[in-house]
C-alpha cells in the first residue's frame, strides 16, 4: 500500500518565534491519521524545528541541498549538515528552484544521487509551465523531467523517493487544475515509471499533488486513485488550513 503524505513547504516564511508558534499549534491540533505529516521550514530554523518535534509524529524536511559534500559553495547546505541536525528528508527540484535559480534536470540528477548516497529521503518535484499545457506538450515535459533526473537510478533507489507533481500554471496564477487533470497526470506518471522500471515500483511510489491544494479542494483531489497526498504551499502556513488538509486525506 502506498504511503499517504501531507507535506507543508513553508518556503521563505516564518521567523524562529513564528516557526515555533506554528509548530506548537499544529502539534496540538493534529488529528489521528495514518498519513505521514511533514513540514519544511526555512534553513535557519530547521534545527530548532527538529528539536521542537522530536517527540512528535511530524517529520521535518529541508527545502533544498547541494550535491557536493563540502567545499567553496557559499550559502549552500550539504546532506551531512542536514543529517547532523536530524533532518533526513529533502525537497529537490521545486518549481521555484527551477525557475528562479536555474536548476536544470542535470543538476538535479546530481543532487538526487548525493541525497540517496547519504540515505536521505527525497521529495522530488516536477511539472509543466502554462505554455506547455496550452500547447499540449505537458506529458512530454513531465516525462523528460523524470527521465533526465531519475531514470538512471537503480530499482532500489525508489524506496527513498516520493514524487510531487506541480502543475506550475496552477500555482498562484488564478488558473485551477481540476481533480480529473491531476488524476490524468498522476496516472501517466505511473505508466511512465512502469515502462521504464516495472509495475511494482510504479504502483508503490507515492505521488503527491502540488497545485494549490486548499481545504476546499483537498478532499476531492485526494480522492483520485493515483493521488497519494499533497505538497502544500501557502495553506501550510495557516494552522487550521493545514490541519483541514490533513483531515481530508
């Protein structure tokens, strides 16, 4: 059975005091759930977040990491640095890292390789832009992003991978992806993985939806057969919204 996950990507939001306050509120209101719950605060608050949640079922993830173990990479964070503060989950390939910081499939393949070698679990993000969707090229774009970054991996690596499909055109644009569109792409992703690897890997990998999930649409999106949860952006910054999304799964 695939693991259900609700992960909150806090992006560049929340000071330390705000982080601890939100974590306390989420912890107090978290319902009984079989789903995994993950939060990804900003780097400067990761250690305190991990300590704050050490007795909680809530896991802590980093929003990014570098492919090198160490060296002259000013401002970057290594896998060992994350592991040393008890953070063993990392988000890689987020659409904002791709668009704002020029991260390519080739670069992400190197990050994935390092993260796996270090034993980190990866939430790997990918998805098409609006022009790709309008031109009907969205399946090709998604297949290319998966192939270029992940398809050279051994079968054993997939136990450490969680996929997060992000239709970039449906994030903060006013455009909305329907649950049916989410299901269509998630089914395509499983088919693509099955053809490249095998049906067992395809059926067991968790695929999250990352296109502006909110309390009002979460239940319908999560009810789709190939959608295993969500990578939540803005709604994860509000306790009640995030809790309602957890309840929806």
